[in-house]
C-alpha cells in the first residue's frame, strides 16, 4: 500500500490553502495519507490539517528552529521522516519549490515538479515549456517518489475529516549556516490572489503606480483579488507577490480580467485554468484576445469606470 | 573568490514551442536557441559582484551537447573568465545536473554558485536546491537582491507572501529571479576577445559522477486549447456576456 507524506505549508499561524490541494493530489495517488506540520508551535495548523478529508494522521514536529520555514532547517527533518513513505508531496508554491528538491537530492531521488494529474501511483502529468507541452512521466518508485503539486490543477479537499494528531520528534541535526532575517509582506484585506474566485490584473498599459488605483477600485467592486503582469511589477506599479505567470503565481479563478495586458506566453501560463477570461485592451490585435472568452477593445481608463457604473445597477 | 555560474542552452524564450505530432518530444530542429534567461541574470550578478570591488574569478559551466559552446562563448563575451562544458547528448535531469555541478564545484573549490531558479525548457526549478543539498551548503533561492559582506550573503527572496530576507554563510548556492538585474548586452569587441578565452570540454565519465535516477517521459501532448477570440462591442454587451456565462 502507498504511504504518502504531505508537507504542510503555513505562516506560523494558519494552514495555507495550498496544503488542502496537495492532499487532494495525495488522495488521487491513493493510500494512507499523513500530513507533517513543522513549526515552533504547531497546534493551530495541526488542528486545521486534521480536518482535511482523507488524512489519516497529522504529525506535529515542534522545534524552536521551525519557527521560520527555511529549506536548510526543514530538509534534514523531512529526510528523517520520509523513511517508510512511498511518496512525499508538497504544494508547488515558493515554499514547496524551495524545500522539496533539497530533500529529494538528500534522498537520491529525481523529483517530479508541478504534478497536474495522477495517472497511477508512479505515473504523472506535468507541464514543460511554460505549459506549451504536457508530459507524462514514469517515475522510479524506489526509494520513494518526491513531487510538488501544481495547485491550480487541484481542488481543495473538503474539511470534514478527523485525523489523529501525533507529536513526533526527529534527531535531525540542523545547520546554522542559514538564518531568517525578515519577511516584508504587504498586509491587505483584499482576497488572496492564489485562492480568490475572481481576479483583476493590470499590465504595463495601466501606466503607473498611481493609475493602478483604477485596478484596485474595479477589483473591490467585483470582490476580486488583484494581480499583475511581470511588466507591471518590473515597472514598480505593484509588489512582486502580485505577479501572475510562468515565474509568478499560477492561478485558476472563476473569472480573470486582464486589463492593459498584451498576453505574452509567459503570462498566459499563469491563467490557462481560469474558467472565464475577460480581456480589456486598446489594441485589437493583442494576443490576449486569442485566449479571452470575452474581449473588449478600448481604453481601459474609459471602460473601467463605465463597467463600475453598470455593475452598480445589478 | 571563485564564482561558478550555470549556463543552460534552451529553446529561446520568444519561440512558441510546438509538440511533435508523434508525442516523442517538442520540435527543436531549426528552432532558435539561447541562454536560459535566468542564467544570463546569474552571470550578470556574478559580474556585478566583481565590479562592486570583490576580487573574483568567474567560471561559466554548462552541461549538454557540443553546441552549448555557443552559449558558453556568449557567457565569455559577457565577461566570464573561462568556461567548462560537460559534454553529453543524454537528457540531463536536475539531480544529474546537480551531481555534475557538485563535482565541478569540488574541483574548482567554489565559494559561490549562481544558477537560474528554473530553466524555461523543463521548468523544474530543482537544480540549485539539489546542488546545495549535495554540497551540504546553504541555498538562497529566487533572489531579487543580493548584498555581500564578510563571507555572508544577505539575500532578498521573492516568495508568495512578499519578500523574504535571509542571511547565508559562504560557500553557498544562489538562484536568480527575474528582478535581480537586467543583463548587459554583449559588444562586438568582447565577442572577438571571448574567442581566445579558455573553454574546457569534459566528459561526465571523467568526473566520476554516478548516474542519477531519471523520470521517463512516455508522452508529450499539447495543452488543451482554449477557444477564445470572441469580442463584444461595448460595456453593456460585456455585462450581458458575463451574465450569460453565469459569472455575474
Ligand atoms: C523567462 C521569462 C519569464 C517571464 N515570466 C513572466 C510572468 O511570470 N508573468 C508575466 O506577466 N510575464 C512574464 N514574462 C514577461 C512577458 O514576456 C511579457 O513581457 C509581459 O507579460 C508583458 O507584460 P504586459 O502585457 O503588461 O506588457 P506589454 O506587453 O507591454 O502590454 C501592454 C498592453 O497594454 C495595452 N494598453 C496600453 N495602454 C492601454 C490603455 N490605455 N487601455 C487598454 N490597453 C492599453 C497595450 O495595447 C498592450 O497590449 C516573462 C518573460 C521571460 C523572458
């Protein structure tokens, strides 16, 4: 039988919703699923993980060093814990991407990145070339399979489970060569870009940081999260954590509105799984229109205020 | 100090990659090739560390077929001092690449290795982390800012929550994100000069690397195509279309 270890992602207070998606992928593999929570104080996250449907056991690995989720700190512990598991999974977020390959190399395993689909317990689909090719890969099962889960391809599992929570300790030696300094995070009460059902993104066409107010205003009207193209981030209009695309966030909202974005391949990679794509762009030949379900050609500074007015009428 | 930089030859970022009809791979014949964009940023960062006043020898390293010499020559023209090519026609996956780089890192006695955070062909995002593991040294991945002082790097990392700052002791592995820097353009005289810089070709066997396990690609398929392309006339029509799709 498969025994699957899912590495939980959290910020020290709350479980990240990406964890529930990784558990869905684990369920698709099939077998006994354990979730590992590495933290200084894991109670809240462990309780949340215990509710994830399909999880058998939640392992709490509490240690002062685990207060920050540093790859150098977590991997020796993951490697110890991995013994006896057939699969080790983590979400393909910046957390999972940082931590898991380090563990895979210690284990002598070639990792599978960004699992989109499970064919069977050793065969998976993953994207390559900015999503322009979907590759089926067969993975040697020994000593174990290590994989990150492309969160946009998976629904979160339901939260009606009731797993047992066990405290576990490892005798892993933790190096001191890597130290956390600080996290600069913009606190915003807007919906989270990675999990929001609606997203409005602005591109270079928005023109400036000040002009981005029109994007925020329109997003608030829709109850949407705000995203951006690389060009908008590079130009300093918005912070880096709003970037959508091959090298930013890969998202799958119900509604994606691209405003003043041309639709470069690398941007489209991030939105392929959106249910409905709307494009607003003044250039009728912009490539974004080829993928948009609904396109409107025109000046965003005229269209957005008009749209807001129409939305008020509904 | 010695800085090793990874240079991967990939299909150019501007090419729209097509899957072969028979599902055995992607079309690469006659397709424009280039340096993985993240690796150009890696090399640029090494050059800037030197230009800010740290004595450094910068070695560009690549793994792949003989043609990789083109990308290594470009790296030499950008300013690398010498180049190493581990020549192989095999598909090199990240663990194997990390094992080969680890051998080079030991031979060269490197203080810092800078790699791209991912290669835009296989999009794996693994090699830097794996090299750091094998070398048992720190990793600072997805870097958008690097400060260097007294054998310690302070690195700003682009993470989902914002920007994370960590400090790592050298030797270490750094992987680059796009906003770390903008690589310089190569000038004609530098291309000429690069011709005489040393480029050493090695075989994986010479390095004594143990072959890593591999993923076996059994099929390549194009992604499901979105059928877009519908346009509406004005804002009221847009609202109607959204309602029709059940979005509003
Ligand atoms: C390795 C690599 C990785 C990359 N990763 C990413 C990534 O993750 N995400 C990403 O987004 N990009 C990424 N890029 C960059 C990508 O190739 C494009 O350069 C970028 O997406 C362009 O952003 P943009 O559409 O905002 O800008 P542009 O291409 O400049 O488009 C601006 C658009 O705004 C329109 N416009 C201008 N004014 C108005 C107006 N008043 N009203 C309406 N429309 C207007 C224009 O018609 C134009 O279509 C990557 C590139 C590389 C090489």
